[in-house]
C-alpha cells in the first residue's frame, strides 16, 4: 500500500473486526468463521469512495474507525461533515 496512513487505518479497521469476531464467539481458535454465511459475522467491506458506508459492519451497527494518537472525543468529524 503506497500511503502509510491508509495502511495504518486499514490495519486498525482489521484489528477492530478481528477483536469483535473473537469477543462475540464468531470465529474458532484459528480466526476462521464458525459459519461463513452468518449475517452476524463482523465484516470490513471494501471501500466505495463517496458511497462508502462505514469501515466495519457489525449487525445492527456500522462503525467508523479512526486510528489516532489520542481520543478527540466528540470533536472528531463525522463522515457527513467531511
């Protein structure tokens, strides 16, 4: 990946996805889905540019992940404010 910040963001999104799948008991000890067709599996969909709908999909939630040094709290811009 050419952009180091994009690589950091992708890594963080993947880490969040993996953590949630493990915490929710959706994967085995090797990190493989117990049921690959389950709609409950936490996924990190491909980016779609302007039509992007969040970084991590965890039904019924859609998460926007930010890899930052410190929490900005409520001051972080939302996708609609960018």
